[in-house]
């Protein structure tokens, strides 16, 4: 108990040390944490921005591919349209009925020679029979009334060009084709036949193969009703002709018309970046699906490298902060121990003479300003020199420690101070304490000392003599006068027979 009181009293001379150290540690940890958070935030922001840049670059590249495909498909569809328009115009000419079959064939199909990957071009009557064939002067024998495009024109009087769903050719090698067709009406608007031109879907495969879309990517041509017309490279076998109208990705593509988004393929469950656009006014949609793994491969390598370096930097910074914090704490503990050694008497644990002088001056100035009383107790162990000479310094030191402990137990207020004045003499500073209060404490200390068990068995109980001086707006003009009065009162107590308390008059 005495040691704690003594240390607290001594530390009160420098009350800002501990809070300052705690504040320094907190500021250090907070600053380090803010730096780490700032670094992580900046790196995260940069990585997110680079991710967005990589996606934008991929989207631009895919958009360029889509535009290239759109232009090429539109150009070729226009060629088929021109071929069919020429066939329809020639079929309506009355003057061609009387010419030779060869000339009539040339007139009907003179615009069809430039179409790439051209299949058969037919002119069908209202029953679906072939009445003109681009492959030969003499039309082949065949009926195409069961074809979807023919049935559509029978039921739909619209004059616009129709693009069919994929179908297999009847002739070798039975490849996949789509047809472009127009309905033919007479002057009364009655259905009289169909002009139809077929395109081999290998055209799209060759076009798509010439494009660089990276590993895992795919280029698709889809009709507006969700039928897959072409895909390169194919994600699975027998995909051509399948309907994807109920797949979430196609539903979104059809709803938005053109644009891009990231989604998971319903075919192979791969994350892809989809960029799409409708081909002009045609019921065709081009979809370029780039593999997200391929698109972000470079970014992922950079992100791993940057994240690793940033993580190492932040861990190093936190580790260095911890080391610095530990060193600051060690330094603070060392400084506190030094401060304690400088302010505490090593033998008794009470405040030393230096701390006593500082406290006396501080409390004296405070009493002068406030007008509150200030009392000082001077305590001296009776016959201590004789005891020390008889039993040695070790027993004498033990007696002084016991006495200091007892005095410390009676000095309980935070503002009070118990100190070793020198040798076997002690002093107690009691701010805002009258003579009566100081006398009561002194009597309690004297009585308690008498009750202490002897350090050496057979010896008489220890006693103390106490002198008291109190300043209350006088009569002492200086601190030294107050101390001198307390010292004189102490000697009066000794001269009066010891083991007593004397108050200065």
C-alpha cells in the first residue's frame, strides 16, 4: 500500500507523461491504420478502374467485330435481294414468254452470278413446283411447298423479304442453308408463287473464322425468333437450328437490341462478355461472346502482382508500426521508472526530498492564491540513532520501512504527500487542512506507531515525535518560515520527552 501511494505521489509531479504516451501510441496506430486503409483504397480503386478499362477495351474490340460482320452480312443480303428483285422483275415481263429458254434463263438470273456461297435460286409457282432454276436452263423437277418459307408466304401477304430458319439441302452434301424469299402476287393480289434464293451457312463460318476473338470466345448469328444460324467455333455439336428464345441471355439481347453485358453461357456455363447488334433492319442478330477469363487474363496477372506487393507493403508497415509502438512503450516504461527513481525514495517507497520540495512550492503558491490553509507535519523517529548503532543498519532500514508504510497508510487524499525528509525524519504536506485536522492525523500516526510490533524482539516499541505548522493567511510570509516553524515544533516535542505532537504557535 505504501509503495503504491508513494509512487502515485511522486508521479503527480509529472501527470502528463502517461496520457501523452498513450496518446502517442494511439496516434501512431491510427496514422498507420489510415495509411494502410489509404493504400488499400487507392490500389482497389486503380484495380477496379483497370478492370473497367479492360472490359471497355474488350467491348470496343467486340463492337468493331460486330460492325464488320454487320456490314459484310448486309452487303451479301443486298446481293441476294438484288438477285431476287431481278428474278421477280423478269418473271413479270410478258416479252420473255416467247423467247428461247436459254435467253429467258439468262434474263431471269442475270443478277445472281455475284452472290458468294450461293445455293439454288428458284422461281416457284403457287403449288410449290419449280418453274425456273438458277442451276440449269431446264428447271429441275421438284416441289417445295412443304418448306417453311413457302407456307409462310401463302399465309402472309406481306411483300417484304423473308429470311427462313436453317434447313438441310435436299442435294449433296445436305449442308445447312437459309433462304431469302419474296411472295409473288398477280394484279389482283392473288398469290401466284415464290422467288427464293438459298445461302450456304458455311459463308458465316468462313467469315467468323477470319476473326480473332481469343481463346474461349465465340461468334454467333441468331435470327430474331431465337434460332441459331451460325456459330464459330461451335460450343457443342448439332447447335445449328436450335432455338434459344427462352434462354435468359437471348431474352436480354432481344429486349435491348444492341449493347453489351456480362453473363454465363447456358451451353457450357462459362462467364462471357456479350456484345450484340441487329443487322440493319433484318431479323438477324450478331452476337460476339468473349471469354471473361481471356478478357481479364492480363488484368488478373497484374491484380495478383499488385495485390501481393500491396499486401506485403501493408503487412510490413503494420509490423514496423508494432515494433515502433513496442519501442515507444518500452521507452515510456523506462522513462517512468527513471521518473520514479528521481521522485521516490528507494528505501521507504515514499516521495524523496526533491519531490517534497517541488510539492511544497506548488502547494504554497496555490495556498497564497486561494487563501486556503496549508499544514506541514515533521515526523522524527525517537532514539533511532541508538537503535541503529545497537542493531545495525539492516534492522534500522527495516524499522524505517515499517514507519514509512504506516505513515503512507494514513496519507490517503490524492493531494496529500508523504515524503522522507532525510535520515529518520519524514514530512507530510496537507493542503487545505487546518491545524485541528493536521493534529488529528498526527495523533493517529503517533498512536499507530506505538502499536507497531518491535523490529527486534525484546526492544521497546518505536515512537515518533511530530511537529505541526499551519499557514492560514499568515503568520508566515515565506515557505521557509513555515518549514522552520514545523521543525521547531518537532524539536519542542523531543525536548518535552518525545512521543508527542506539538503545534507551532
